[in-house]
């Protein structure tokens, strides 16, 4: 809230002491690009720097216009180059300029930030150095006039902001700013018009193949073009094996418009050490946009590791480099599976097999135990019970050794009636000792095996 | 301090008898050796071993006769007996005698290793707590 008051006071102050004129500066043509880590290059060419506020538009090839004096925001200048407030990008939402300054030499410094734009940097090595011909304080008027590059607006107070509007200027410390467009504001701005050019104006081109009024300005985007994208990892990381095809989806967009331009597209594979291990290029004719899939065969000798597929374009009249890249992984395959997958699935298969084996063993053991468990004959009269038990245990013992043949042999013994599935002795119709002797003889003759016995311990209650 | 348990080995084959006795000594038992059924009965009645390992076919007195005499003794009625023989129980009278005099096991020599026989002895004595 204190900041809102400060903003209001700031404009009251400017209105009081500079009621008749204001000096505006423009962006110095070669120094017009800032860099957003989310949106790429942003062209500030059509931004006007005033003593009290910034106006006009910046342009992102990817995200569209960024308005500096939207209805419910605005980027303000305290007159000494310290900026504050928020710009509105139609594809980038609110952008906080509180940490941006314009130095005495007209160079922008610091970073603007936003949830969609990420960090907007004004000073970096490659074509990223926004500079204005506006100068702080009293020098501003002279500077603007002498360079004949600015515009003097007479009379014009700093951009007026109604108190109601000032009250809802978002605070930097407040909750995240709305991503939707405020009512009646920036998103209602037409993409083209006299005051809002559809495309950024650049210097006359050097190439003879393009119009001097509307020079080519290309953007290139490349990304993995295969369905074999590993979405389980953070981001999209493609994996290919040496010798396999790496498909790259390429999108070329000519924002300069109009003329057909030959663009040299270069594809490079760069390893984690930064060395280019493979490159190829091709020429593509583009009038407005071109979308195609380029396939690159990864050399068979490529060692496993992390790589970058880099795509860059070169064309006549090019002022800024256009490069895009995405990471991918080269991994050996074993039996048609990537090495990591092979060991993962192999490990899972092995564990499942071990578990199934143990389960099966336990099942068989349990079944075997129940199958060969001694049968209870407590319902048989005591004088016969020992024979029933002796015969039953002998049959079970032989069944463990030779299988169900033991049942077949036993069922063929004269005077012995057994259950042919369980081996339970059902009835003895002859003298029991004779049945036992015949059973032993039967096993010896049929199986060639002698028979040992064990007598059950006699129960005390029987 | 536990007393060493005594095992009576009644076996006419000297080599086998001594081999069994050696293993029993290794297992901390005290073996008593008898070379026929008659000696076996005498030693059983006089020494009251914890268990008797008894062959069936022997000179002077066969094993089953010896078992009958031992069972007739008050002490011998319940002493654990393991028959270790090459004679198959294919004779109904032999079966009848077995059922009557109740040895704990009737083991065919050719099917059993001596160590397994001694293991059975150990299990019986653990169970019987003799």
C-alpha cells in the first residue's frame, strides 16, 4: 500500500514541477534486444522512455507484444533512470520492472521478472544490451534533441493515472499477479495498427533477396519429434541408441514477412564436453513458416551420455542469431531395450521369477505334506488299527518314492481295499499279517525295492 | 552332568557291529556289543540299555526270538528296539511277530546309511527322554 502511495505521489510531483513538457527517448537501434530465459529475445525497439514512464511496446517473436502502459499497471521512471511498476505481455502476463535501471549512458541494467517471462536480462554477451537515447534529469532534453532520435512531446505530462487505477497497481511483494488480462486492457490491443506495429522494424537488410521495407526476422524452434519421448523424467528427454535415427521437429517462422528467403539450417550434435561430434546442414526456402522433421542418424561410434541437438539458422540480412536446442541421451541397447530398461525389466523379471519359484515350491511342499500326512485310523478297532496304520504308512512311504504306482500296486493286493486317490485303507478282508506280507512282496517284485517300516507310537488312551 | 546313554548293538557281522559302535561313540553314546541273540538278551537284561539295535538273522539265537525274550522281561517290555536286517517282511509270521512285539522301526540294511540309523536312534531317545 505504501508503494501505491509512492506511485501516486511520484506522479503528483511530476505533474506539479513539469507541467508543460516531457522528454521521451527511443531505443538505440543496434541495442534493442533483451533476453528472457523463457521467451527468448525480446525486441525493445518500439519502447519509448519518458522522464516519468515508459510507453510503447516490446515484441517477442514467441509471445507477442508487451505493453508498457497498460490500463492497470505501467512501468515508471523516477527521472533518474530507476524503473518501477509492471508491464503487461499478451503472452507473458505481468512483468515486474522494479529491479531495472537506466544508467547515465542510456544502458538498461538489472532484471525484470515474471512468472511467465522468467528472468528478463538486459545485459548479456550476445545481442542482449538494451540502450536508449534518453538520459536522466536535465540532460534528457538536450540529449534527445541533439541526437535527433527521440521525440519531444509538448505539452505532455507524464502518463496520467487516475487515482482509482493507482489504487490497484499491483505490488511487487503481493501475491502472484493475475495471469489473465485485466478488464479492457492489454489483451484488447490489436496486433497491428498505426501505433502498434505488427512486426518490429529493423534496419534495412543487407540481403538482396528480401524487401528493404520488411526485412527477414526468423525464429527457429526445434524439439524431439518422436513418440519415443521419455516423459517419466523431468522435462522431455529423448533417448536414442548409437546408429538410430534422431528425429528433430523444426519450425521456422519469418516474422519479417512477405518474401521468400533461403535459410541455411545447421544441425549439430554436441557432447557434454561441448564438442561437436556431428553436424550437417540444409537450405530451406521459407516465405512465412516452415515445419518439417529432420532426421539425423546418430553415429554408431557415439559413446553413451548426454548430448544436445542444436539447430541454428543463417540467412541474408540476419541481425541476431537464431538457435534452438534440446537435450537427449545416447544409450546402448541390449536385446532391443535400452540398457537401463533392460536391467530394470530384467531385475523385475528376476524378482518375479524368484517369488514365483518360492511360491510354487511352498505350494508343492504344502501339497506334498498334506498328501503324505499320516492318515488317522482312530475309528478302527484297536486290534486291527496297527495293521491299518502299518499298511497305510507303507503305501505313503512307497508313494513318496515311486509316485502313484504305489497306489496301483496296493489296490491290486488281495484282501486290501484302499481309496485309490488318497491311499486310505478302507478295509482288510483277509488276515492282516498276510496282507502286509503280500504288499511288501508286491513292492519288491514290481518296483525292485525293499520295504522298511515304522510303527506309530501307541496312544495311551487307545 | 548328563549320563551317557547306553545302546546295545546285537549284530553277528563284526565289521558292521564295530562300525555302528564307533559312530555311536562319536555321538557320545556308550555302545554295548553282542554278537548273537543270546548275548544280546543277557546284556539287555543285565545292562538295561536305553535302546537296542537288533539284527534278525544271527547264529545261536535269531533276533526275533531274542526280542520275544526281552519283551517277556518287565524292563524289556517297553525298551525301544530298532530292527536292522536284510530280511524283507514278506512272511506273514514275521509280520505277526513284529506287530506283536512292536519294534519302533523295521529297517532294511541296504536302504539305510549308518549315520541315518544313528540319527533315528537320537530322535527316539530325545522323544522317549530315556
